[in-house]
């Protein structure tokens, strides 16, 4: 017996909404599964995480014994025994080292930029600088820390490219860069990308090499007390010429440095940047020439405080994970390739101020609270 055509149509009409609901539930489950949180061993506070070309995940963390390094070769299931980043000779009474940033080169070498409390101990001002240590693939210890700029400074960031390219950015009244062509063996003298720029002196910098070997540097301006976010792009294809683009659109006029941290990372399309404005976390997808992609600045559900970590991670499909730290809690939100939020906002307890995580080749994300 044939089912009447009218009845078939009625069943189809009723089933369609159900299928849409089920499809939405499946997609939500997929989105939730894309983000995992993994606590590193020993109760350490994760500051920065990077992925090496061979897939190894390197996590840099603060501990009661000073900055430490752990590595995972199985996607965070197990970790290596922690090793100190600072050598024993550099560990002097009262002198404390802290991780500012880290990057991994094409050869798999991990480079870590560190600061100290030398200013607090009233040590000579040349000791108030940026220190660098590195870990070669297979090595069981970091190289001795080196003071590479020997001047009062902060806001350190480091970017590693191919063929031994390494770039360190820092703030010392103005924004400075130092470049190495031999994997950090030697560096150029500190130089301003543009003397007319006027950065917030107590914020930070964030930097990365992106498509075409272009170096992207994210920083906050303070000209006329308008605390806008700018992306500076140095292009080796045109003789190292630097192009600067304002990427924030929400105004923030304040007569004091807000002391904020932010993040820029590379993507297949260009870059991904996240930053705070008036305590709210925003992000933007940026093309290879440094221009924000539609819809431009996007406000997230996140909030943060002074000098608390913000993280921007991009996947191969164009999706993005934005994470933030506030009041010992790590929060995050996943977005699709158009900038639309996917799934619900996540959060987990996380002591300290750092926000650390990585994007994996399979499109998933790991966060280290």
C-alpha cells in the first residue's frame, strides 16, 4: 500500500526542523571537541607554548624554582621532565627571571626571551635588559642566558623565521627591533622601525613571521592619549620597508598607560591579532598585507585586567580560538572563518597571568591553564 503523498509531505515538513536541530547539535559537539585544556605537571604556571616543525609542543612556565621547560610529543598526553631555562651561573641571590615570550625556528631550536627584577635590586641599568636562552633539538639544557640589548627595557617579544632569521622587539621609551640572521648567534644594534611612533611604554609587543617572511609587530600607541592598536609589517621583498596599519576601531582615550598584553600569530591568509580595549577583549583577522579582513574588529565575551595574557590561535580552515586571562580564570571562544562565534564560551581555573596554547595541524586547539 502506498503512503498518500500528503502524508509524505507532512512527515518531511516535521523532519526538516528536527534534522536542522540534530545537525546543529553535532556541529556544537564538534566545536566543543576542538578545544582541550591540559594541565602541565608540577603545578607550574604556563606562560607560553609553541609547536616545533616536527610536531613537538614546547611549554614554558614559571615555577618556584624559576622558569622551566617541558615538552610533549604525543599531543599533551605526556610531558618530559622539566628542565630549567636559566643556567646556574646566572641564578644570583634575589635575582628573578621571568618568561616574556618564546618562538621556535625552522630548525626546531626554541628561543626564549626573558626579563629580570634587576631594577628592583638596583643593579646596574645595563642589567635591566632582555635576556635570551635557546634549546637545540635533542639538547638536554638551554644555552646560558645572554643579555642582548643591555639597556632598561620591557615588553619583549621574539619571532623566529626560516634560514636562521630571529627578531626581538622591546620597549625602552620607544619601540625597538633587533635582528639575527644566524639563529641568535649575533644581533643587529637596536633600531626603531620609525622614530615618529609613540608606543605605550608599559604595555608590551607581540611579533611573528608570517606569509612571505614578513615580520608582523603588534603594539599600542599613546599619541594624544589615544591607545589604538597598530600592526607594523616589515616586508623583505621590498627591502625591509615597514607598513603600519591601525587595526583597532573602538576608541580608548586614557591619560595613563593601561599596561596591557596582546597577541599576533600567523595564519594561511595572513595574521590573527587579539587585544583588550577598556577591559574588553577584541580580535581581527588580517590579510598578508596587514589590512583587517571583513568584518574588521570583533568583540569577544572576554574581559581582562592589567598585564594579563591574551592569546590568538588560527587553524588551517580559517577558524580562530581567542583566549584570555582574568582573575585566575582562563576563558576562550571559538570562531569560524567569517568571524562568527562557534559553540559556547569556555573557562577553567588557571592561576597566574599567562595564557598559553597551541593550534594543532588537525584543526584542534590545546590550552594550558
